[in-house]
């Protein structure tokens, strides 16, 4: 299992840099857990980021689980209709 931690801030300004770091960590045939418990300042870019992580994991034959997202992130995901994808 590979554990990845989201930063406290993940908005459009940080998303690309974080993606570059995370993408290299999503390697074939891993069980990946992304912990969002540190996430404080975020926007819809954080959701796009998480969806990209899930998509990348699927493409390389890995599993990806997202844990610890704050309630506001879950609410935002529900507004965008992607809450079931992040569950």
C-alpha cells in the first residue's frame, strides 16, 4: 500500500504542481490511499485533482482510495455530482 497525503491548500494555483508529484507516485499495480485530512483551503480544482488521481490509478492497474476529506469537500463533490466517484 502506498499512502499519499494531500496538502493543506489545494486550489487552482497548486493543483498542477501537486499533480506532477502525485502522478509519478501512482505506479502500476499499487494499492494507493490518498489522505485528505490536512485539506483546509481548496476549491473545485481539488476535486478535479482527485478525479485525475482515480483515473490515473485505473489506467495503470492500481486501486485508489480517498480518505479523510473534510465535510466541505464532500459537500462540494455532491454539488458537482461526483460524490459517488470519491466515495
